[in-house]
C-alpha cells in the first residue's frame, strides 16, 4: 500500500500589482513637504509667515482633493478599501485574521487609523488657521465670519495643541516605518514612490491610467480654485 501523497502545495504565483496610483503618491509626498514647511515657517515667524499661509492653502487643496479621491480614486486609495471595521481591527490586533484577509496590500488596520487620524488633525489645523488671529499682524481669511471667542479658541488650538499633535503623529508615522523596515523587513516607502508591490496574482490593482490621472488633475484644479476663493476673503 503506497503512502498518501503529502507533497507540499505549489507556491502561489506572484505578480507586480499597482497598489498606489500616481495621484495618491503625489498627494502623499507634496503633503509631507507642505506640513514640514508649515511647521518650520510657523516657528520662524516674521517674514516667513506669508509662506506659512501659502503652505496652508496648499494643504487645504491637497486635503480637499484627498477627501474626494477617497471615493473615486484607485482601489486601494478608496476609504471603502482601507477603513477597518471594528471586527477586522480586533482580529488584526489579536493576530487572528479571517480567511482571505490580507494586511500587506494597502494599509493595515492600525495604519488605516493612523492615516484617518492624520487627515482629521490636518483638516482641523487648516480650519482653525483660516479663522485664527494672532492679534499682532496675521489673521486668517475667514476670521471676520466668526465670533471673537471662537477665533481665540481656534488660534490657541492652532498654535498649541494642533501643532504639537501633528508633530507627534509625524514622529509616530516615521517610527512605524522604521519598525516595519527593521523589525519586520517590510519596506513601506518604496511602494509609495513607484506604486507597486509584489503580491499574489489575482489581487486587484488600482486603476492608474490616463483617464484616472486626468480625473485627479481636474479635482486638484477645482480644489485649488476653492482654496484661492477662500484666500480671497483675506483681502
């Protein structure tokens, strides 16, 4: 009687899959530069403040674009693909992923929460900056439309807790990248540069063709026009 066949299953074929579309990658790096520049110019103050405002309007444009792109962008850039359900988050934290669940394609559940927290905090920072008043020389363009108490509260948040939390989240983000690179041999930076990952064949790719990029360009132009309109209230 011959022994049962216990040969291992053939390895899953791998393929290069486009995970991060070009608009998402450009958003990520330009927003990073604008946040760093905003922090630096705010700390310098004085003649650097006009650049702080310009970078704030750039962040306004980028955040408005990203919120829209979360609904119409590439597959792995859409909120529906990476916002975790409570059950998925608990399974990931407990190390008990369900059948077919993968966390190495786009953002893992904790990474998704980090992205959402960063977006929410930056939206709050831009919003408070638009109505802030330092009572010296610089006033947000929408300051005239809010009560003085509201402007004071917004200014305090923008200059204190808001900026400190942004720096803390950036440091945490960088620390997570280093941890995954050194501790888990997983490079999170390169895919955000070239957009691709080596994944099992059959993993859906993000659309990233000319049509998708033209849509992104149209959205960026519309968001930039909205930012310019808001800025025009500053006189």
